[in-house]
C-alpha cells in the first residue's frame, strides 16, 4: 500500500505543482490588472481615459476593440457582429474616487467590485475559454459602457446598435450567484400643499407636513407581491422629506421622495397609491423614474439570487437569446468606503462563468 501511495504522489505532485503555479501566476496578474484599472478615476461622466486604457488592455490579448461615441463619452465595444457570447458591464463608478490597495488577498477601493474587478474577471474568463479551445476569440464579444450609475446612457446607445448574440453575461457583483430576476424601481415625489398661519390657531391655516406625514405613514398598504415574479413583496424607502418654514407656522408645503423596489408591475403600486390619495385632497405625486422588474435567464446547477438593484441587464434583453447577470464581489459593499473584492471570489467567478458558458453554448 505504502509503495503504491508513493507512486501516486510522485505522479500527482508535479501535476498539482503545475496547476498551482499557473493558477498563482494568473491570479497575481489579474489582481495587478484590476489595480491598474482602478487607478484611473472614472466617476460617471469622466470615463474617456479609462475607456482608452481598456481598449489597449483588450488589444494586449489580441482583441481589436473600438470606441462607440456616446455624446462625447465612449463605450468600449468589440466583436459585436461575430460574437456568440457577449460580456457586458460598466466602466463608470460612483463618487468619490478611492485609490486601490491590496492586502491579504483583498483589493479595496472604488470600482473594486462595481465593476472594474468584474470586468477584468470577465476578460480573464474569455482568455481561459480561448486557451482551452472552448471558443475562438471571434466568438467572444465585449461591451463596456458608460453611465450605468446615473442614467444608463451607455447601455441605451449600445442597444441601438444592430447585433444579436446567443448569450450575454452582464457583470455586476452578485457574489457569483446567478440573478434570475431583477427588482424594478419606481421613484415617486409626493407634494402636499398647505396654508401658512399662526400655529396657535389651528383654524388659521393648514399644515402640509401633517397631511404628508399621515400619507407616508400609510405607504405600507401600497406595496404587494406578484407570484409570477416570485420576488417577495415590493420595498419602499422614504429617502428625502422636506417641508415647513418654522415651528410656529402651519407648513405651507411639503415634499417626500419615495423609492420603491418593485417585486410586481409598477401599475399595481401606482393604483394603490391612487386609492390611498383619493381622500387626501391636497397631496399629489409625480413619477421621477420607472424601471419594471425583469426576468433573466437561469442555468441548471448554478445557485441563484434576486437582484434588488437596477443594472444594464434590461438593455441586453432584446440583443441576446439569453441574458445572465452574474459576477464576483458583493453589491452590499459597492458604493461604500468599504468597497472591495477578494481574489478568491475572482477565481470562483471565472470557474462559475466557464460552467455557465459551456452549459449554455453546448445546448
Ligand atoms: Zn454596477
């Protein structure tokens, strides 16, 4: 027994050593590339320098990427006409810029997971797919867009181009879980009109704040669920509340901005809001922004999740037979001072994407 064990280890050790070396080199190079990408500040509206960097980065792997002009800004696109598989994500970040640092296998800084780390992981996956002969370089396309964090203008321009692919992978930090559904978003501004007067005399005026607070207190009845989407109940947040002029004056006006995360069609929430306001004569609302919930593609064997955040995935739905939303990193640290990505989640992300891609393209 002893002899045979020794024999096996003699064979296995060089093989393990080889894979460890290859893996270590790859992950070191990926983390260096993510840091270099993050060094370039690219807060929404200021993406041109990072777009130029990404074009040369793709060229270093033999990909001939180009710029798509977006009102003086620049998406980076490659192989849209020939690709079966499209990798897509966004090159803008939220403010403020936070310079990258690497410690104990974790990269911290702005864009670490949202979404520069995700983009480099996608490109590393593409390189792996071609090295392993699973796809040819021309089978793989890239679309890295501007403005995802604000008005999705880059994705809207991308959607106008004439192309179609078999599968699109939209990269966001989903902890490598496949998000098969995405909550919608509805932003409402409520406005209440009051009449100013001395607060010692209730009959001398009418407080807009009192009426608006009473409406906001009942918002719970405006949210519901839809089994078709299977995302639980819609959520709401009263993010901004303003009104009144002084403590001793009936407030002449008040406004509140409410953001709903939709687990159902927006019309369901809007109709409940209309019903709520039927008996509230001085309060009205306007729709500031609206995105309906989306259903995305799934893949047997991969763990799934619900994306509570908005993304560019909806703009790929008309371009791809199947649109997937997945990437390393955790959205819960994105947009914060603690934004980070672990090298472990990057390696795991590459493996899961390869499983996803080979499963889908084989069918
Ligand atoms: Zn993002």
